[in-house]
C-alpha cells in the first residue's frame, strides 16, 4: 500500500529560482528534527548555485533562516525557534563544533553540497547544528545571523584590535562587516559604488571615500566587493606589513603581484563562515541593528520575483516568508 506523499514548496537548483512542489522531508535519525521554516534570506551563494557554482548539487538551496521545531525526540527542542550553522562533517554525531566542521574532510554545507538547504516550507536537520533563537530576537533578524557570523569572523581576523580599516564593497556582507567594525571601535572608511548603500553605511558611522583609496594608505583592509577590481584596489591600498582580509569568492583565478607581497611583507587572510551563536548573542544584546538592512520580504511562492529583486541596486537583504 502506498500512501500519498505529502509535498511542500521549495526552491531547488534544478527548478531555478521558482518555488516548486517537492516531497516533504521526513526525519530518518532520532537526532533529526523537523523544522517549519519561517524566514529565509537570499544570499549571493544561492544565486551562484543557479549559475553552476557546484554542479554536483541538485537539491534545495538556502542556508540563512529562522524556523520552529515541530517534531523532535528531544523535548527541549520542541516548539523552539531555531536557526543553524551551515557546515556539517560528513558523518555527524552529537554537537558540531562550527570551526572543525568548516574544514572537515567530506564536509557538507546546507543547500550547497551533500544536504538539502532551507529555502522551503520544511527542513529536516540534525539537532547538532541547531542554534536557539532568543525570545528578544525577531524571526526576521534571526535569518541574518549566518551572514552576521561571517562578518564577525572577518573582523576577528584583523591583526589589530583597533585603528583604521578600509572596507571595499557595499553589499550585504559589507554592510554587516562595517557595523561589526564600528561596534568594536574601529575607524572605518568605505569604498563602494552604490549611493543608497553607502548612505546607510555613512549613517551607521563610517567614512565614505569620494575617491579610491590611495596607494599604501591603510594597514588593514577588508575586501568584500565580490569583484577582481576590488581585490586589486585592496592590494594597491595596503601598506607594507599590512593585512588584507579577503572575503570575495572570485570564480576565476586572479593574479597577485607576488614580488610586492614578499618585498612589502603583505598578509592576505581568507575568511568564510563564522560562529552563529556569537552572531545571535550580538543580536540579542542589541549590539548591532540589522533590521533596516532587510529591504524586502516576499512569500516563498514568489521566489522568482524575490531573486530578481535581490539583484537590484537598492536591494540589500531580501527575505522569503512561508
Ligand atoms: Zn549566505
């Protein structure tokens, strides 16, 4: 006897940015929880998935979310609002240490490789990656905890705990990074291209450069422009013995002047993904405001329109709601 399979709306790599009907996922392990998804953030990585960023993955995209646990063997998780970290080791047992998971061999990543993401009405996730959402953090704001964690990770990698920092870029991650820097007391200068986005950064307390940063002008640079020219500017602007935190995942190889790197003793430090619990604490303690970065909320069924909107110049974070 075959029961009729329950379905749900979801955005898959193969379905493009449209929400389509797919089978509703079921818990397989006792450690799995079923989550009713509430909000999902649209991220550059989701767009990259449609362009073939990982052609082996065909499942549900999305990794920035908030939701409520609706089925779990653990009474303590039931009916709790949660989000989760993005990386999982190949074989997950118990709680995941986010730092170990980030570089685990055979790593899986929500909506990117080896495990379905959360751009759907429901998701089944192992309880070991869950992070509880405090009562005083809204479900909208909680969906930004993952990119906020990435911003915290790049700021944590700066060699000095204060002083001047040049941020190159004005997109979603750059906005969050600037706010973390300002909260930590750094003197922040920004180079970007979009007036609406730069105005927001200026309002938050950053200095907006009207001409590109000069040669050898900053000892600390965070490059988040997403473009090769942004990296070239960072390399030009960094002082001898300075550090560039590289956040842009450039799809093509990009040349670096190694003789300048060696002679001027430049450090280039990569950064990706951070500690969601840290980000949630920053939100809960109201150390950082993120709500004004949410420019639009669309129903999941209108995912295609939402993806288009997310690429417009005056859009920052676009959320989907179920
Ligand atoms: Zn993301």
